């Protein structure tokens, strides 16, 4: 559920500046089509998805460092032959 929220927010933040650019009354000077921008958006989405494991690993590392060392419980094991 949290991953969906991150993807939705990332997509919205990438598309927010594009809405202002498309609302311009004048002609566009770069002559790029919508498919080019969609392709670049998909490339950015792939990069973000590739970075998600890095962020999760960093979060687990920081969480582990802040938690401290846990006491290990010693159990006595008997083996029957």
C-alpha cells in the first residue's frame, strides 16, 4: 500500500509542471510530441522503481542502528541419539 502511495506521489510530482506547460497559449518551440514526453516519463518511473530497494535498505539500516543491539536469548538444545 505504501509503494502505491509513493508511485502516485512521484507521478503527480513529475506531471505537475507539465500541466502548466500544456496550458500555454503560444506555440511550443521544442516541437516534441506527447509520446516523447510519455517515453521520458516512463524512463523516469523505471529509475524511481529501481531506486526503491535502495531506499528500503537504507531505511532498514537506519532503523537497525537506532534500535540498538537486541539481547540474544540462549537456548539449551538436547540431542537424542
